[in-house]
């Protein structure tokens, strides 16, 4: 699948080794070679609704990354 990368729609979340699409809430892992795992998306809203499976990920967020994730969640959840 081709992805149109719009740089302004993505934020790096280095504390969890991921990037987040700030428009859709999809997160993608950073791979060992520095590429983005486009085929492994996880949506931040789904993750927040499944705290049992995602709690460790949220707990690992640095405060700066947590701010970005919180902003995206607030926008998407309304």
C-alpha cells in the first residue's frame, strides 16, 4: 500500500520508538534500520480504549511525547 507522507501530519515519539499521524491517530513503529513500519499501524484511540494491552506503551511515553499523544486523543475523542 502506498502512503502519501505529509510531514506536517506526523510527529516522532522517540520514547516509544514510533511516529504518530496527528490527523488519524495511527501510530507506526520505527524499525531497527530507521524505516517506518507502515504495515503495522496501531490507532491511539483503540489503544486508549484497551488499557490492559496498551498500558505499558502509555507508561513509557516521555512527558513531551505524552503531550503530543494527549493532544491527538483529545482531538479525536472530542
